C-alpha cells in the first residue's frame, strides 16, 4: 500500500488495523544465534542427560548473558530433547520428617548401586554423599563390599574430611553388621536407619543414585574394575566441581561447601 498507492505508513496501518510498532519492529540480537546454538549443541553432546535448564546454568557460568527462555527456544529448534527412560516404582507410605541441616558433615548418606561389567560379572558401588552440600565424598567399586570394607572407606574419608555427626542408610546387612555397629560406637557417630521399604527417607542419596545411573552408568560400557574406577572417579570430580545442582540454586557442591566455610569464618571474626 505504501509503495504502490503512495500512502503513508500511518495511513496504511490504519486501513489494515495493524500496529505501527509491530510494522517497524526489526529483530535484534539474533546474529549470534548460530554461535549460541553451537555452544548448546556442544554441551548437549558432552552431557547427554542435561536439559535446557542445566545447559543455561553452564552457559551463564561461561560468561554468556542469555535468558533461559531464549535457551529453551534454541534448544527446541535443535530438537535435542532428552528421551525419558521408564520410571521406577515408587514406595508408598508416609514420609519421614526431613531434617533441616545447617552445615557440612552433619549427616552423610550411604547406599549401594548395582551394575555389571561387559562380561556379565556383577559389581557393587558404594556411594557416600554429604546431605548438606550434596558433595559426593567417595564412590567405591568392587565385586563384593562387606561391613569391614565399608569401615575402611569411612575411615579414609574421615581422615580427609573430618568426622560426621550422623550417617543415614537403609537396613542392608552390610550396614547392620556387628562391624559397623562397633565402628559407630567407637567413633561416637550416630547411625540412622530408614524404615524398611521407604527409600524416600534417604532421599538425598536416592536422588544422587538416579543421577549416577542416568549420566554415568547408562552412558558407559565397563570392561574391568580398573577402567570402571577411573570413569567413576572422573565423573565424581566433575559432579562435585562442574555440575550445577538445582537444589543448590545452580551452585556446584564444592561451591556450596566453600560458601558455607566463608560465611562461617566471617561470623567467627565478628
């Protein structure tokens, strides 16, 4: 209408009922979208079980000022949505009251995870996490892990990390053995057992086990114990130092630990 009939923009917009702001609008800030898409694609290939929210956290950590809605739009355009795996059965029943932890080393959570090598041989993984910082303190892998082996693992962690006030686990035979009961009594550590059939009472370690299986165990093929230990230790370091945690407001477990230590030092100096 403007070019063929010589009308002004105001007159043309009035005739067709169009908003002049919409007609004048020109997209801006889209020139670098290919670069952003390349970064999103790179992260998605390296961390195949990360969704757009965690990818957005990593992009911000790299210094890229970008809105999460824009990341979601580009994520959808790339069609790299995570394929959901079948859900596990959930235990029914009333939930145990969640303890309000205030500092690291107040409570550690322990649990076993099962997997197998390429040859079919079964292996067991003992995961130990700090329930406050969500930090994975240790992942021990072997074909058999008894009560005395659990003792040695905990002693090794205590030498580096310090003694916890309490430890929470299920009622497995390894955790209810005389060796563990004697160890807890001698070191004055309270050992808390969840109710049978209610893994949600140890929700921190259950959540961690799900991430471990989804992002590491299901993504790798293990040939022997040495290779398995190397892969799991590499993943544990990445989980503690690089992987943003949603319950920590995007911080990594190490960042949460350091932030608490700094705040504690500042309060002590006042």
